[in-house]
């Protein structure tokens, strides 16, 4: 999974109906710079929909789209502070930015995300895996490395069966390499 500067083909850059349609990468860069300027933590969640391809084969694209939209709304309702942001990374992945949120707070939000997604899905045929990372940026470089590290945590959660989160506190990013 990679961080795209443009929305994935066929996928909105942010949640449908949201007025501010900045691509996910733009959100991350903007909040990275702000966290650097303020010396505050930046928490990021990469959220992947588990087994989406199999779901599409079994239930069709229209039903899958409705389920993914329900997941997106659940994430948006969970990340509800003014500067929190939810962005679309690909057809089956989102990111949730939590500016100024320390690691413990990010873990609590991740647990609420799981609960809200479970509640939003009428049929429990899909679930999500979350990678959760927190860093205090110390240089302008490093946002892509941070994203990739959190995406690896998401992959780890998925490889453990999905429907869970895996978190890591990266401390300070002085050189851009975590």
C-alpha cells in the first residue's frame, strides 16, 4: 500500500459528501508540517478492509461499495475533532489522521473505530485491520516513511486475522527515517 497524491481510480479522495476533498497525501503533508511547527504528536491510522475482493466476488460491486461507504462513515464519525481527517488511500484502504493525539489516545480511537465499524456493518461479512502509529516530527522529511511504517502495522494486523489493530509509538523523527 502506498500513499497517493491523487485519489484511487473510482474512489473519492475523502468521504462522499464531505466538502473538503483534499487527497490523503495532502492531508498527511499538511498535518505533518503543522505537527513539526507545534512540536506536537501526530497519530495516523491506516485502515484496510479485510477480504474485500472475496466479498466483491460473492456479493457484487454495488453491495461492496455500500459496505465500504458504511465503513467510511463509521471512521468519519469516530475521528470527529475539528482537525481530525479521514482520507481514502485506495479502493480498500483509508487513513485517519489524529493531529495532536498521543499514542494512548490513538489506541483508544482505534478501538472505537473497530467498534463503530462493527456496528455500521449490518452483516458481519467484512471487517477492518488498523495500523496505528504516533510520531513527533522533527524534520520536514519523513511523512512518506511514517505512512509506510504504519501501513506495515496494518498489514501485520491483517495477517493476524484482521478485525484488530496493531500500534507503535515511533517517538521522534529527527532525520525523516523512523
